[in-house]
């Protein structure tokens, strides 16, 4: 008997083969029909690789210095080696297919951290190998699951620096390592794997909270020194750069100090991984958006949920991929973004620039269509 995964992969192969034979015009027709069918039934997308058209929503601000563009994201795949768990491997492959099916291709793909589950070389290598199949260039960020076995040695050897800046079409980008913890392991004489497993637990109180840390904050301030305050800024951090729920480390302990460095900029977007859910917040000039995971959705924390967050319906326990996904970020001329959560098996949720800019008064995303389970 074939497993569900095997059946899914076969079905996916068939569909992708079929799509490859279509012209672009026909492909758009097919995807439009599929989206229409989804809207009609109001329930779910049987496949997740229909392109989400947000490019047409781009606002052109004549004063803007940014040429609107979009990038895709994939995050939190938590890979074990394939012989232990292939569900998460298939999740990441599905996201790669989603992004590769986008036409036109995004300018780049951002990976939001937690590529590995326990930071092991074979997990990180497997992830790197799968991500190589992406057609667009990939930018990487580190998560705590990638880091705490060898404190980043293997990750850096595969992907380079864990913090960096770059410029793209008039937007200044910064990628941070926000999962730095004070040394809790030396005194307790923990092995590298004991340290890794301590950090990997959601509510494991044996660890310290995440920080960006004084040294990296100084680096950030120095990197931004020459960037004018009216230049749009997009910051990537694995943990949210604000405080949601400490017991689960949905939290960056020096968030306020990082926010203070970003305060002089007119428009800042912070995009984070780690929370595995639809999560949107705004603190002053900073617009925050979380990323979906390709492995599992976390429940919403029992306290501290920001009022701007649009809650997704709780996942269907009978569907292992429900609540997971990938997505897209449309960058507008003013540097603010439409954030598209391409939830697998559900309609995509778009959290628009107008929604966060108006403090939730305008363009509120539709409520989830499936009841909570
Ligand atoms: Fe994660
Ligand atoms: Fe994480």
C-alpha cells in the first residue's frame, strides 16, 4: 500500500508535469480557474502552488525611491535526517515547488531560520541541498535549531555570515542573528547535544531568553549610521523583535534596545520566523510580520497576542500539513509591504500595507473560512 506522502508526491509530479507543458497564458488561465474554484467552494486549495497575484496591488508613490518588487519566503522546516522523518523533508520540497512555480519569479527567496531540527550536519546539508533547487537566489537566516549544537559552525560553513546587510531596489535590508543566549551550559557541564535539546524545547526553562546582544546591536547601529532616515528598511530576525510570550521564547530580551536603533527611520518592516503562525503587529514606525513554517504551526500563545494579528483557523488535526505554508512579500514604493501567508490547504491570507499603516482600520483581511477544530 502506498503512503499518503507517496501518493501526494506522485500527484504533485503529475500536476507539475502537466503545468510544464502549458504556455504562460494557459498556465495563468489554469491558475485563475483554480483560484476561482477555491473561492466558490470557500474552503481550501487542493494544491498550494497557484501563484498569488499581489504584484498588481503595488502602490507607486511618485516620491518613492523604491522600485516595487517582491520576494518569496520559506521558513522553519525543522529537518531531521530523511531516514528519521521525511514529512518535514516533503514540507520543504513542497515549498520549493510553490516558489519555483511563481511566474514571474520573485527577486529572491528569504529563508527564515530553523532549517534543521537539532543542528546536525546531515540535517543542515540536506536543507542546503533541497534549497539549491530554488530558481531564484536565496538569502539565509539562522534559527536556534540550527545553532546550538556547534554554535553555528556548520551553518556558517554552508551559508556564510549569520548577520549581514544588503541593498535591493532602493530598500536597505538587514539580517540579524536574534537567537543569542547567555551561556547556561558551561556551568552545568552540558554536552553539545544536551545544550541543543535544551534550546529546542518550546517551554524548556533550562535556557536563557534570546537576545541580539550588545555586540551585535553596536554592529547594527554602525551599519545603519550612513543610511538616511527616509530610506525604507526591512529587518529580518528569527525571533520576533518584540515581546509576545516569554515562556515559549516568543521573545527577544533586548527588543526595546533594537527598536530604539530603528526608531529614527520613517518606515521599518521587521519580518521574523520562529512563531510558525500568522502574526502581525505594529509598534510606532515598525511593522512586524511573522512567517509560516513548513513543518508545523504553533498554537497562539496564551497571553501577549498583539491586537493587529489576524488569527488563522486552528489546524485540522486530520491533515498533517494544515496550518503550514510559505508565502510572499510585496514591497511597495514606500518600503512597506503586503505580506502574503500562502497557507497550504486554505485560502491565502494577505496582510496589506494599508492594514498595518491604518492601525487595523482599513483593509482588514478576511476571517479564516474554516472553523477552529
Ligand atoms: Fe521554528
Ligand atoms: Fe525558532
